[in-house]
């Protein structure tokens, strides 16, 4: 008998597990849509797509299924698929603005900028003066080369939303393209006034200070500010090193290059610049090592070849110097400077024949360079390509700067190839979306600082280098030892994104097994718990909470069922709070919080040595704004588990939020020692 393909098995099992009681011919599309949206909220886009596929198969004219699938595809960078789905959603219902916005974003990423502008305009017909749509439109206009139109759109945003910081940064970029530096600086200053935690404003302002006025001191201040916001961005340290060097802080520059290499060992710019600084103080061997590293990354880096050749010559390693300068000559065959450099090497080696040959060749090339310079000066076309900046090396051989003699040309060439390089640190301008779900969690700013996540029961973990194993909980150990569940339970706060279709298949199979077993056997609490865990993995939190309630009704002291139900209720609360289309009253929110706290209190009653219920309650209290209660819960967790790094981090976070910097610093320092690396980011920012 032929086996069914996985995709058909998934569809059949989905129908079996999600049918309302007594039905067998169609799926519950409303529930399937909700599960898909839940999966999108938590970043499981591939599995969300499978859910929307099922809805579309059952009801092909469900426009929101196409829209949500387009959003999921957008987050997976499938812009072609997203455009097609958004177009289908528009065909079915032309009055949903999100569909135009999604298609506009897809088209913008596909390079169809004018079509994207058209889509944003259609959305703006329904949501006039919406700043996020206008912002995306301006980006598309700028990318299409319609700079003046982009400027007009940014002007409109600023006029209608004067406190929108990103609009000033966008307009500043356009103004720089139009060479209006004064206006750009004014806009960047305004953006920083509105939001001091926006790194691109500091990066752009530092770039202007470097390029326009050589104001290295101001540029250094802005780069320092950007580093506080983006402490893991290697390019910022490269540029700060450049600034420190120009402000005569050699050791500070070296320190920054060292740290940039630690952050990104594959960045050739840091090695090249450090090599130049080492060569400057005659640390030749280590300078050669740095240039050699650059050449391992990019064997055709002519700057590094030239500088390493100079160092080999200085250390009398003439054969290697010749090998390197030969490659430079291959890159610049019509320039006199590298040929004259090789003449000098041969001359020092005592190889008179080759030296004289290169000297004559260098003189002939220098004469041609001078003729080219004179031709350009007189409005004529040069005879060679010397004026084109051959090789893309910053116009290393521009004839208008050649001195005329091979010696002078070689000095100019060496100076140009010995300049410190700077990194392009400007962050890509992300679109601003009217519906936050359009870009899911990507919508968060890079500079967002959050508490560590709550601990949840799961079948999966995502261990990090600093935390290679999951935490221990006696109740989990006892349950796993019975071997009554189909998979082992773990407690984690770094639950991985579900990115494999096999996972959804496995848990749909498991749910079907429990369905059959419970229908033919005396129900046991552990079976409801097991099925509830499968529902948690599939992000069906309502079904999970119902199964945990059934387990508790059969075994009122089932500690892990209370914990899992609290997990499910917490996720339901997050989804309700984060859903733009669902209004949750304050009383409903409080009622849900009370239910969650009640379950965690039960866990503490039956497992008094467990720190996790206190930790999770601390997060909920902090998110609700009750900082005093949050501190109390985190302290209780730390008392039970003195090496609880996540609890120290969160308590430090709350201390800072409450204005207690001393206690916050102490807790974050301890959290960092316990392996919570984000602590150092937050500590640096707070300083």
C-alpha cells in the first residue's frame, strides 16, 4: 500500500484533531486561523503557513488567510510569494489596507519601487496621513531615484507627525543626497532630541562630522553614543579607532581594533587598519600577520599586498616583497609607482639588470602619466586609463596628483595605500508598518532591552554556549522517570522557533494517539497532560489550558499541570495584549492575571523549593507595572536558587526601572558572572 505524502498526512491529521465534536467533513477554519496567527506571533512562520494552507484548501475565498500567509512569507523573505498572496487578498476584498501595505513591502523588496508607491497610495486613500505608510512610500520613492518626491513626502510626514523621530532621519538622508548638509544636521539633531536611543542618527551625524568638517571630537562623541546603543557592532569600534588615532590616542585606537576583531574575526578592515598602526611603530612581524590575515580573507586586496611588500622590504625578505609587488603591478599595469618600488627592491638586492629594466619602465610610465595629466588639463582625452582610478582603489593613481617623477609618484601611491579605512555603519532603514504583525518580531528596534523570558515546560530547548543544558526541576525528573509520556519534558526560557514541518507532523500524530487512547481507556491525568503539551508546542494554548484543567481535575496535586496551565494562560494573555484587532478590558486582563498567579501559587505549594513560579510571577508583575511586587518575587527566586542568573538580570532590570541604579548595577554584574551576556549590554547603556 502506498504511503501518503507528508503534506496530505498533515492535512488529514489537522482535520481529525481540530474538528468540533461530531463533525467529520470540514475543519474548524476559525480555530485554524487563530493557531496560525499564534504561530506567527511567536515567529514560527513556516508552520503558520501550513495552517493558512489548510484554511485556503477548505475555504478558498477567505481573504485574510491569503493576507496572513503573505505576511508569513514576507517574514521568510519570499517576496514573490507574498506579492502573489497579497494580490489575491485584494482581489477578494479591496478594502483591507493591510493587503496593500503587505504588497507594497513585497514589491519594495523586489525592487518594484514605483508599484510599491502605488500600493502605499491606495492604502493611504483609506488611511490618509498615516505616518507609517507615508514613511514606506518615501523610502520607495527615494530608492526609485525620485529624490525630490521623497523629500516632499518626508516634509508631509514631519508636518503631520512632528514627533516622529524616524521621519527626520529619513529626510536627513535625502537632504544629504541633495547636498543640503545643514538641513540634514538640523534634522538629525531634532531626531536625537525626540529619541536619544536611535543609533542611526548618531552614526549619520558622526559621518557628516568626519566627511564635511574633519570635526573628529564631535564625531567621537556621536560614535560613543552609538556604541552604547549597539555595543556588538564591530564597525563602530573601527570608526572610533580611526577617530581616536586622528586625536592622537594611539593606544585607544589599538584597543578598539582589537575589540572589533573579537566581535567580528572576519572583518578585513580592522586587520588592515591595525596592521597600519603596527607598521607605524615598527611592530613589523605582527603588522605582516595582520595584512596576511586580510589577504586570506581577500587574496586580491591590493592595499594589503602593497603594505606587506613594504614590510617585507623593511625586514629584508626581498623575494616575498617581489611576489607581493608583482601582484600590485598586475592590478595597475600602467602606473609608474609600483614599478619604481620594485626597482628599489631589486636595487637593494644588488640585482642591477632587473633594477635598471624597472627603472627605465618606471620612467616611461611616469612620462605617459604626465602627458595624460597635461591632456586632461587642456581638455583632451588621455591616452591611458590612469585617470580612471584603476582597480577601484580610491583613485590611487590619479594623474592630477602625480608629481611627474617616479619617486614623487611612488610617495603619493604609498600615502594613498596607507590611509586608515572606515566602516559603513549606517543601519538599513527598516520600514515602519501600520499593522505590527506585518513584520512580526522584526518590528522591534535593535536597541530594545527586555527582561529575560519566563520559564516554560517544553519538549524542546535551544541551549546556548554559556548555558548548554536546561535547568533541573525535581517534579520534571520524577515525571520523566515514569516513561508515561511520549517525549521528555524540559523547563526552558529559550524555547526555539519551530522551523521544521516534521515537528508539526510529530505532534499532530501524538494528539491523534491521545485522542484514540482517551476514547478507549479510562482517562488518566498524565494523558491529558501529554496531549496538552502537544497543544502547547503547536501554539494552541486554549486547547492546552483545557487539557491541563482536565488533568488537574483528575489529580489535584499535579504540580506540572498547574505550571503548564499557567504557561498557556500567559501566552494567551500575551496574544490578547499584542493583537491589534482584539480589545481586552482592564478587568478581563486582571482576571487572567489572577488565574495565572493562582496556578503558580499552587506550584509553590506542591513544590516549595522551586524558584520558577516566583521568577515567572516577577515578570508578570513587572509587565503590569507593579515593580515592588516584581522585586519581591525575583528575590524569592534568588533565595531558593542563589545562582539564578536570569532572576538577577530581571531584578537588576526592575531596579533600574525603579531608579535604583546601585542595586541594578550590582544585580546585572552578578547576572553577567552567571552567564547572562546581555547584562553587559545593559550595564554599558546605563553608564
